[in-house]
C-alpha cells in the first residue's frame, strides 16, 4: 500500500513538471472519466495545477477538435 501511494505521488509530481496542462487534462480524462461527473471544475483545475478559466479554455479547445 505504501509503495502504491509513493508511485501515485511520484507520477503526480512528474505530470506537473513535465506535461502541459492540456496533456494532464487528457491523461486525467483517459484514466478517470467519472471524475468529471462527480467533482466541480474548480477542484479539477486545482488538481491539474491550473486556473478554472484555463481549464475551461482547454475543454473548449478539445471539444472543437
């Protein structure tokens, strides 16, 4: 259990350091699609390390593609 927590924390730190906000959003969408139905947008934005406004722009950009 401790190892799983460590690996999850390590992955989160690496995501924040190495990936763009759009890539982090896409990864979260792929790994946990239900999160977007259960959690407010401002909390998702905070988890991704961006503002709610930036998250809104990313979602709009992805939906038009």
